[in-house]
């Protein structure tokens, strides 16, 4: 069964997905929890799956294959994840 949450404005169950760029720290713990509990995830990570602790390709993509690469900097990753989250709330 796919995890869901109740939208307090609509009183209906909606699918839950975790959006993350895979940064070390809380983002990574959230991705690990999503994997462990069958919660769908996605988001944008820097080119090559780069992270502080995954510097060489495929980087984060080896552990979190549903992440997508941005063609440029980590700043763009954050902007893309913010845009995706905004679209999903609408």
C-alpha cells in the first residue's frame, strides 16, 4: 500500500512523495527513510550525482536512482526541487 496523507483543505487522501536533492544530513536521512518504508521519492541532484560524500559519478544516483541530474550547479538543484514541490501542491 502506497503511503498517503490527508490534504487538510480538500479532506482527501493524496499520494505522498518525498522530494530531495540528496544533500548530506537531513535530506539523506529522509531519502533513506523513504527507501526503508516504501515511500516514493524523486528530485534533482547536481550533475554526476555529486554530493560532499559522493564526489565521483554516478554519485548519489547509485543509491537513489530516481533522482535526476541537473545540468549544472547545486544552486540549480535547489531551485528545481522548489519548483517541483510548488507544482505538486497545486
